[in-house]
C-alpha cells in the first residue's frame, strides 16, 4: 500500500470520526436544550427529590419525602410518601409512621401512574376513595412508569409484610408491554427496569435492571430557578445533561454488546405467558397471606380493553372499570371520553395530560365497590 493511499484512508477515517462526534454533539445539545427548557417552563414532570435508584426495581420512592407532579406551569399536584414508600395525602396521614402490623385492615393497590394518580391529589385516587368507603387504610403502591415485572416484585415484598385485606391489581396492556422491554418510560434519559425473561422448563422469571440509571444521580432541580441565559444552558449541558447522555450511551452500548454475545438474556416476548404467570403468582401470594385479590382493568381511551383469556383461570374477581367509564358517557366518542376523563387546563382550554382525572378515579372506585363484595 502506497503512502498516498494510506494517507487518504487515514484522512477519511479522521473525517468520519469528526462527523460522528459532531453529530453526537449536535444531538446532545438538542436534547439538552429540550430538557433545560422543560425545567425552566415547568413542563410535565416532577419537582423535588422524591425518588432514588434501586437495584431491583430501577427506582423507588424516598421514604418520608415530598414534592410535586407537574401537569402544566399552573397545575402542580403535591406528592407525599410515607416511611414505607406508599403515597399519602400529606405529612402525618395515617400509616406514615406505622409498622406493617398496623395495616392488617388495609387496601393495597399495585399498578402504574394510573393507580398512583398522576395529576390527582392522593385522597382522590381510586385507591384512597375505595379504602375510605371500606373503612380501611389505603396503601397506594402504584408508581409512575412501572410495569408488570415491578408489580410482581412489589407483591412479593409488600403482601407478606403488610397482609392487606384487599389487593387491587391493575391490568392495562401497556403494563405487559413494559415488562418486555429493558427500559421504562421516562421524561428524559434511560430508566433501566426489571423485565421478564425465559426460565427453566418454559417458565418465566424477572431479570433485574441491566444497569443503574443516571436520572436520579444528577441534581437538575438547581436549574429550575437559575437565570435563563445561554451561560446557564451551557452549565446545565456540561455539568448535568452531557454526563447523563454519556452514561446512558456507554451502558446501553455495553448491554447491546452483551446481548449479541448472549451474556445477558433477551426479554420474554410471549404476552400471554407473561400475563398468566404474573397474575397467577400475585394471586398465589394473596392466597397464602389471607388477602383478597381484585383485578382492575383500565385503558387509555374510548376503546374497550381486551381482557386476557388466562384471567378465566384465576379465582380472583375482575372488575372492568374501563367498560364502566365508557358506559357512563353520553356517547362513546373519543372527544366525549377526553372531555370527561382527561386533564384540561390553560385558556383556551386544552388537554394538558391524558392520565385519569378526579372524575375518572371516582368512577373507578365506584365500579370496584359495586361489583365486589368485601
């Protein structure tokens, strides 16, 4: 190979590397700007330090912490966690300082942000409303971005310790979908979480998160009230966002490499197997500890949620709250559904969030109470 040809190859390689690095920087600055603007304008998300990393669940609430969820600049909902990580109405609410034995007459709810009540005060969630009607303590273990793998993990931890009278277990199709992915939904950055993988003899088991997220390691909150300047953006990018992006890029690349070498398992993709195994295990845990399990079916729009065939083999009661929500409407149109059950704000009025609003939570609680004898 001549010196001229070697020089051409080297120059093209260097040019290619420069182009790739330039593209990474441009994309990084773009996502950094979106995150920075989101913090400055109080877009949908969280205020305060209320969550921390967890090796088994990806993230968990910080005990006895408080913050806010943001639906828009003008709509912020307080969030309080008790010493056990359950969502409560305020500091000093029942259960904040209680031991597991004090929750024998309690109602546990497992699910995602729909059960947590994103955008809804704790006392208005269907868990709290139903618990009040039953005369028991609410144990709201619904958590944003959680899937079915996290719900099973929590069931293993909470039910034996607290032995709740009733356990509400959310079913929504996306809970299963999330448990087939390595990463949970997040506003910014990667959030590794547990997922299902194939086990021995056709069984499935839960695989822990592939690595720890950087989302909760870096303090983004300090930029919420800092000056809205280019220097502030540059400081945000270099000290916060770029380290987060580099962390995610490095670790996700390592995961892909390990997967190609069969060093990490591939997430289970058999939806029916996941549903059957997960809900049967939660039902079994409930049975062993004297808890009544109720499956609460929830959807996201005006279409009925298809219930898995495997639910017919369960002994637990199933309540199709999504069907009740749709049935309560004057018409089953998407426009009518959104008007009744989404969060609206601003002027003129627009949809600011698609989680169930207070009215939807009321109907969900009523549907469970009317179709179940406790």
